[in-house]
């Protein structure tokens, strides 16, 4: 429709939150740890911080970073979502409007595809 793939974007880079060994409820210890928050992104505007553990996106459990990315990219830019994070011993909720994922810069040089 637009001549290119358009994906939604929260504006964070995450890694998997470590599971606590022997935890009978991984829902409490899973999630996606924010390791980078992009400037001028929905996450920045909402108040997410490095170290936050994203546990829910629109009330759906986020077991790991890949699950977060998959859910994020299946939504449309402009979609309003709620994000639940664990910050220290506090659970916080943020509302944000997803933006369009920035396009990766074109590769140049000897390894670029023509």
C-alpha cells in the first residue's frame, strides 16, 4: 500500500529479563529489560527509563524482548497502548502512542547489496 513496510515503534532496545531460578511464577520475573531509550520516541515522551522491565503491553504478558518486539511490530503507528513496567519494587503504567519505526540507513560499501 505504501511501497514499503511500515512498522510501529515504542522506541526502546531491550534484552531478556533474567528469570529467577526456582520461581514457580515466571510471570513475576520475565519481561524485557530496557537497555536504551531512543531520543524523541514514544517511550521517552511517556517516561520509560533504562533499567525498567517491561512486563505487559496492552495487558498482555511480555515474556521476553523478542515477544515485545513481535507485538510492537504487528501494531500500526498511531496505535495507543498501555505499557506496564517494573521499576525497582514499583509497578508503573504508561500510556503512549506508537510511532513509525525509523528506517535503517541504507548500507553502502563492499558488502552492500546492489
